[in-house]
């Protein structure tokens, strides 16, 4: 039986841990060839080893998505390795410091926007260019967040970056869907990831406070986001483009 991502060359940024790694594992089980990118080389290489144990053809390529030349080089290396780029999950991102708008620092705002928003824009720019040159389309998924759909007290920098990702997604989908390039975003709720663990430590909030915000009564698992991403990357979602898809346990339904 042919797997739904069989022989598809897919790039995942921020793939060394959390949602990125879970998406890589989901795509590997669906037959994809995977390029994993991250700034954490050790964790990235470990992820690639795990993907190979699943039978995937996988490679690690270090890149900082906030630097244009590194993103351009990244896409070139993916094509050099696999001969093409069929799909991409632009997942690399950071959390901002937790501070109300009047107390947040300019440095924190600039860094959050540089990675979470500019990084997605740079990836889209070079990925779409490659897909258009290939002439057979492709599918791109961007990591937004429920923070791209609603506000969050103390999270202004992060919220702004993720709202921007949703806007970039919608715009790129309108520009390139007629050329066969679909662009969607996924909006995770509160997921059991290292990022959420760090946020709990910084804010002093308890895990139960987070759980209480999820109508489903628990935090999400990275695999639940990874499986959604694999579907959006596959032809099973061929009539889906321009969406900001919540995978959030009902968070945004309140």
C-alpha cells in the first residue's frame, strides 16, 4: 500500500524537538524523505537518527531561519540531497519573555519577530521560489498558534508574531494556489513541549492552570499536531489552502 507522503521530499525547520520532531516522525511513517533543520545540532542529529530507525531517508542541516543567506542555502542543500522540494513545515520558533506591553523589552520584541515571523517569511520566499521552478506545485504548512487567533495578556511579542504568520499564510495562499502551491497554517493549543515547560517555569503558573484552559480537559501531545501537519502536507488535503487550523482541544471555541 502506497503511503500518502511516499517519496515526497519535505523540509521541517525547528525539527529537533517538540512539535517539529513529532511532525517529522509522522511524516516518516507516511513515507516522506526528510530534511531536518534547527540551530541545535546535537538534538537535530539525534532526531535524524530516530527517523532513520523508522526507515526514513533523513538528513540534518543546521540553519538560523532569521538569516536570509542561511535559509537560501538550506533550500539549496535540500534540493542537492533529494533533487526537489515537495513540502515544508515552517515550524522554527521561540517563545517571548512574559511581560505586559508597557514592560516588554524592545530586544525581546525584535528577536521574537525575527525568528517567528521573519523566519517564516524567508522560508516561504525561498521554498515557493523552488516549487515554482520545479513546476509541479507543493504544500507548505506554517506553525502559528492559538496566539495567532486570540490575544494573551503578557504575550504581546509572541501574539504579534503568530498573528503575522496567519496573515502571511493567507496572503501566500492567495498568490500561489493557482500555481499548485498550497499554503496553510496550524494553530496548536497548549501542547506538552519543552517550550511550554519553560513558560510554566518563567511565569510560575501551575500545569493545572494550563489544563483548565483546555475544554477537552488535558494538554495536547506533540504527535497530535504532527499528524495534522502530515495531513496538510499530503494530497488528502488537496482542496485546503489558506487556513489557520486550530488543533487546540477547544481552546478557541470558548
